[in-house]
């Protein structure tokens, strides 16, 4: 796994903590090998023992091997090699250089490496190894050198310092592990939230598509119903027009003469329709006489009488004469009661009298 976009070090790891440990192992192992390689020429120039030179050369090879193993994903083996080589190298230098009292402090380096490369609990496993190695190295010295107060002071001070460094390293490693665990948990929660959000978005998109399809279907049904209603209205209008024409028949009995038999009740709407129908037929037939047969009208009030007079006046304006046939006494009374000009109105009792005009 790649630690970050700018890093060139890639460690094959499956967790955030292992990734960190692999990264640290690669860097530390590479640095330690470089450091040992730098010490080799200096030790050669000072005519160091062949054992010391071999120890440094072996440390270079082993540290590089640890870096390669960590890069390949074998993090645990790589960290054990790096810490083990650090302990062995420090112990070898102590044994090979008994005149240098500061060398035991190099064992602290192994504890520092453990605090960076190992889980917190395993740091306490490295501490006794370093303490035992320190006492074993001291035991290899001659009795006179062991009795030297400087070496005794170095042994005790380095041991106390190892314990302190192990405690501090343990606390630091534990804090880092807790922080990384919280980070990994937060990352997992964030990924789960993103997954749930994506699932919710997919479900929402599916529902929107379903609702949109349903709305389109409803709209199509509405359009089809509207078209059907429009067709029905047109058919109804045509039927109404046909019924209206049948209810107001205009019969041509001879050239220029039209007979309009009126049957049933007449309201204002039908009166207007009668007027419109008669005028259109007068225009088409070029009629000069219109006979209104009112015999079949059930009741004629002043409103109906006024409508008949409008027909008379309108046909007169178009050059046609209107004759009322079948006038009953109550019809005559209604026409007179309107106070209209009836001087030009011709009447006949029945349609048979038309032959006498």
C-alpha cells in the first residue's frame, strides 16, 4: 500500500499500523545500513580489529535485508532483524572495545527502535534482552575492569536509562496506536457512511425514476382522457346542432316560401336559435315569405311573443315577409299587449289559407 501520494516507498501491508511500521522499518534499516557503511572506512583507517570490521559489514548487509523484507511486506521479520542486528552490533562493539565505557548506552538504541517498530506490549520483551546483554557484556570483562567504578557506574546508569526509555517509548507507542485505531475507525465509519449515502442516492434515483414514469403515465392518461372528452364534446355539439335543426324544421313549400312549424316550449335560448335558423335559411333560399306555424306551441307569454316579433322584424330587414299561422286568441292578446307595430304582420288561421294569398 502506498503511504501517501508523494512517497516513493511502497510497503505491502493490510492495515494502517502495519503500513506505518513497514514505512519506519524501511527508513530506519536504510539509515542504519548507511550509518554502518560510513563507519567502515573510519574503522579501517584507525586499524580496527577485523572482528569489528566484519561486524559492521555484516550489519550493513542485514540492515539492507531488513529494508528489502519490509518493502516486500514481511514487516514482522524485518523489524526483528533490525532490532536484533542493533542489539548484536552494540553488544559486539562493547565486547571488542572494553576500554570505551560509553558503548553500553548504544543498547538503548534497540529499545528506541522497538518503540517505533513494534507494538507497545512487545517493547517490554526487548527491555530484558538489552539488560541481560548489558550484564553479559560486563561479565566478559576481566575482574580488574569489572571492579573499575566507571564501568559499574556505566552499567547501572545505562540500565536505568534503558528502563526509562522503555517506559517513555511504551507510552508513546501506545498513544500512537490508540490514535491510529481511532483514525482507522473513523475512516471505516466514513467509508460506511459514503457507502450508505451512495445506496440511498441509488434508491432515491430509482424512486424518482419510478415516480417520473408514473407521472408520465398519468399525464398520458390525462391527455388521452382530454382528447376523448374533446371528441365527445364535439360529437355532443354536433348532436345538439342536429337536434336543434330537427327541432326547428324549415320546410320550403314553393319557390321563395318557407314554412317553419314551431312545436313545444320556447325559452330565450330557443328563441335566439329560431331567429338564427330562419335568417340563415332565408339567405340561402332567397326566400321572400316565411310562414311561422305557431299551432303547436303549448304556451305563448309576452317573452315568447317578443321573440316572434324579433323574427318578423329581422326577416323584414332581409326583404322577406313573415306570416303567422295558427294564432290562437291568447297569442293575439299577448302580441297586442306588447304594444308592437303589427301593421305589416300578416296572419292566417291555418296553413290551407296560404293558397289564397
